[in-house]
């Protein structure tokens, strides 16, 4: 009898523990819906479309009204900022309004929508994991067989049976998500095609804190000097200013501050010659005055 009581108590505790755990599917749905409403700051590293590898800090602020502000400070000295007045690029030499500052939306893709039909029809698994020493769920969803996939995507079923079809190389057949156990914030997301090849990879970076970043970080910059369409146009503008400043420092007749050693090497001889000529003229002038 005593063993039966102990067994029943054990079952009760297991039931309570299981009640606190969400099903895999619900964990993902909750994360996609609510995770992007969390403010945070993180150290980031990523590759731009042109191939440049950049590092910096990203701040994400969710305001009381639900609007979002973003700020990206790169180690290279560029800052990108978005608030309710627009998007901006900032360097010591250039401050510009940008119609589309794409780096600011890089991490929004962690929350790309997953079609409801795919969520309903996919198989799910979950295991415990961690991300930067933070306890997580690793949720994996995998699409079912080709016939169902055709009904979800509209792609012809007869072509879905051909593994050489382009569909297999570009469509997310398996998705994995690293989701914070408590906040349901998504830290990382990967997509694989039907051949198991990685076709999408995004990570949030090293979370520094979840406190709301200071709102002053997102204030509209003063003295806006330009207006460009895209992020790349802003980079070109910065490069033009840098080239002009470098050219100006080489051509100026005065001592250009930090480049004084280069100036001395290039023009020192002529400067010394000029001083000698002036000195000689002064001597001649003084002798002429004494003779008078």
C-alpha cells in the first residue's frame, strides 16, 4: 500500500511538472508572437551583402505604444539609427537621412513568419540547450511528405518528387529555433533544405542586457547634411568624403596636423630652399642699407 501511495505522489509531481511545459508547437508560436516585443542590447557580428565582415553593438527598444527603435554602432565608426522620424546614417563627417538602412532590420528575420498551414502540418521536437550560457529550448519543425507540401506551397506535386528540382535547394524543409526558456526570445534560427543543406542562419549575438536601452540613444541627429535612398548610397557618400579629405590633406600648403611627417618628407627640401633664399635676400638687403 505504501508503495502505491509513493507511486501516485510521484505521478502527481510529474503531472505538475509537465503542466508547466508548453508543447513544442506552442513554444514556437509564442516565441514568434511575443519574442520580438522584448527590448535588449547585444554585441553583434555579421557579413554585409558585399562581403565585408563587421562587428558592433545593436540596441533594440520597444516603446510603450508598441513602436520600435533600432540603433547599430559599428566598430568601423558608422552608426545607423531608426526612430519614429526616419532612418539615419552617422559618421564624424557625414550625417544623412536614409530611406532604407537595411542593416537595422538584419535581426528582424529571426521572427520571419512561418505559414500557419506549415506549423499545423509539421512534426516537432524539442530538447534543452543553451545560448551564451542562457537556458533555451531548441525547437525543430520539419515539413511532411511531398503531397502535403504541395497543398501548402502550391508547388506541383510531380515536381516535388524530383530531388534535383530547384525547390529542394531553396525551400525551408527543416527549421530550428533556439528560444529562451523564460522570455521566449528567439536567439538563433536556421533553415535547411530537403537535402539537409543550411540555407539560412541568423543569430542575435551576445546579449548584454535585457533592460530597456536609454531612449536618448535613439534621438534624431542634428545637422543632417544629406539624403540618400539606400544603405549602400550612404557608404559611397562616406567613402567620397574620406577620399576628398585625404586628397585635401595632401594638397594643402600648410602643415596638415596628423600628416606633418608626410608633408615634411614631400616638401621639406623645398621649404628649406625657400628659407635659404629669403635669408640670403635679407643679408643682401642689410648690406645695401649699410653702404647707404
